[in-house]
C-alpha cells in the first residue's frame, strides 16, 4: 500500500512538473509561465554576458513566455530577435508579451525544438538558451544546431537559474563537444552561465 501511494505521488509530481515547467500547457502551463516571467534577473545577466548590441540578430531557443526575447529586443533595437519553443502555451504568452515588436517585424516566434531550427545557416550574431538544456533529448545535437545558425565569431550562452533542480555541471563539456571554442563558465547571484564562440 505504501509503495502504491508513493508511486501515485511520484506520478502526480511528474505530471505537475511536466505541464507547469517542462512542456507547459493549459492552465498549469500558464501558471508556470507566469512564475517564469517573474525572473528577469537571469535573462538580463545573460544578455550582459553576451554583450548584445543595437544591431545584433539574436536567437533564443526555449524562449518560454518571452521575457528573454523582450529584453533582447530592447537591447538589439536596430537588430532582430527570434524565439523558438515547443510549447504552444508558452508561444501564446510570448506573442502577447511581444505583440508590438512582432507587428513591427523586429521579433519572430516559432514553434519548434532545438534539434531542428527553422533558420538558415549563419543567421544570428548571438544565441542563448536558459533553463531548458536539461530538457532536450540530445543537448549536444541541439547545441550543434544552434552553432549552425550562428555567424563566424558568433556568441552563445547556456544558462540556468540557481533555483533549478537541474545541474549546470555539463554545460562546458556540451559546448566543447558541439564545436564551440573559448568556453568559460560564470556563476553569479542569479545562476550559472556558460559562454562560447563559433
């Protein structure tokens, strides 16, 4: 009886985590997206680390409710920003948050996954993923796909909040295995960020 109850509790926890944070959908996903939207510190720090400038073209994979896209567009005000996410719920939230920028053609949002990005080679100056790498089926393959979309000398940031249950321990090796160079890892008050270049 105790084992059955434990298994039931585990299944409920898995269901809640998946639908709230991992692949958010429905009411739970909107709740999760709202909670994710509260953390503006991590994306602001990551954009600082990437040294995003006014004319940059920026990609965010796992763009969630669109906070990173919003902040990147404010910095790349003469450039462009693209977000990709596998959650329709998150994309809907990101669309609402970035409506004016979408209408102006400065932001684009796509349904998709890290292993098949809908962009041509060498489309971006910088790319980032935050709080999502641990959810990818094949992190190295996804990072290689991101590298394909980066121009020569392009920058990448892989980051995770300090509140996450996942570990950043493999960020450096994943980036190196994906072909990035000048890889270094930084830890700050908001979390951990690994940087690399093409």
